[in-house]
C-alpha cells in the first residue's frame, strides 16, 4: 500500500478544501438534537449539496451512481470534511454507509436504479431492522417471520435499536423465511417501506437523552417480493456484506474526529493546569499513537476492499474492536481533564462520553468481534 499522495490526489484535496470553505458558511444553524424531523431535513439538505457538487457517493461504483473514486481520494474526503467541521451523515447513516453499498453489491439493476439515486440525492432515509429483543448478540437467532403470499411477503415480529426508524422511508430488514432451516440458512434480506400498514414505531430514549433508536413492531406487514435483495433464505450471506460495510468502513470518518478531539483535550489540559500531570500526558500520548495506528489500519482496510470488489474484509472487525475501546478511553481521558465539569451534560464531550459506551455493542459486540478475529483471521477453533 502506497501511503504517499500523487499530484492528482493533492489537486483533489485542494478543490475539496476550496469548496468546503465556500459552502460551509452558508449552512443554516444545526437543529436541536431532539428534533428529528428538523435533523432529517438538515442532513438531507447537506446530502443534496454534496450531490450537486459531485461529492455524493464518492467511493461508490460509477454504475451505482457514485464517482468511483480511489480509496485514497475517499480517505482524503473524510479527512478534509472532518477537519473543516462539515456535517456528519446523520440520518443518512444507514442508507449511505451500509444499506446503499449492500444494494450496490447485491441488488438487481432495477433495485439499484430505484433505491440508490434517492439516497445519493438526499431524498430518502433508511433505517436498520436487524436486532431483536430476544436475540441479543446472536443476530442469527432472529424470530421475525415472513411468509410468501402471492407477490408479497407478510411480515410479523419486532425489532429493537432500529436506527432512525421514526424518520425513515425504508428499512433494511432481516426476516426468517424458513423456520425449519438451520438458523443461519433460513434468513432473507428485505427492503421494507416504512409507510406500509401494520408498522408501529416506538422511539427509545438513550442514556444521553437522544432518540435515534426505536422499537419497531410489525403486524402482518406486506412487503413486495420484488424488494428482496438476494435469494430467499440467502439473507445471512447478504447480511455479512452489510456488516462488512458497517464494521469495515462506516466508522472511518470518526477516527479523524477522534484525532481532532484528542488535540482539543490536550489544549484544554494545558489551559486548566492538568498538563502538569505526567500520567495524563502519557495517557494522551498513548491515545495519539492508538488513533494514528487506527488511521493506518483504515487505509489498509479501504485499500483491501478496493482490491476485492469494494466489499470490506474481516479486517473490519479488527478495526471495530480496537476503535470501540479507543473511543471509550478517549472520552474517559476527556472526563479526567474536565474534572467535576464532566458531570455537566451541557459541557462538550460529556454526551460523547455517554454515547461512547454503546460502541462496544453497536455493529456487533466486542465479544463477537473477538470471535471473528479468532476464527477467521487467526484460524482458531470455534468455541463450544
């Protein structure tokens, strides 16, 4: 992997910086974090600006509506947008970072033409209907049923931790279509319209006070069979594609954000006198090394994905495992620097510290990631 930048890549960086410098001051104020309809509108508005400027789906294949950018251009984009303080994908997270890429990889030509352009143009939001109340970390233990009735699947069951369900247009939904099959074999991946009759959404309030997750109850919801991505009962394989994107590339922009926060924490420590603590300096120095290493791992994973058709490999689990714990350590260090102010929910980094606790659960628990690393990378036998 060549980590140097070509003149063309530096030119791409310069153009992006110029565009960001001109467009970011024109953005409206960010809405309240508790006003999800306003947040949806804000996030979709930013996505439309990216689309009009040619930066939407930068690394997506050209035949999926993207620009087919190189891995290095993608990483430059992530670096520069984060450094400039550009909006995060927000409500567009599921559609842009794993549902969309999954459809680009596994969907039919008609499905790609129907679902991908609205995501890139900032017209539709997706949510993720994977986790269930009784399945825990064992995603394949899901019980939501779907049975075929003519041209439709009829779906009944419930989902939990459904990201952005209350403002979503579509849901990437896992259902069990063959209850008699081995649990990994009888699963199907569906695209469910969120305005279909029989869907009830109940927002969940997190420890940080936000409601980006919800419970979703499905009472004989009819989903067209044409909305199935992949073959019936082949949904576990399609899901592994989705999770590869979620663990492999969906968090890479956050590494840049954490490096920025680390610098801010160090500045705060110098300002409030805590920089004299040698143990704290060692702690922050260790975090600096950790995030630099994670950025190199990100470069490796993105480059590897490009060489294998765009789907991230199991190295994404190494990244996700290390990043989840490094993020928690970063905001624990921030709390140490803030001292008693770390209890103030209005203070910067306090809510980030609370949300960081979820990262060892979201997108697959750390225990699951360790199993993947042990079995698929190190070749160790499966546990019993």
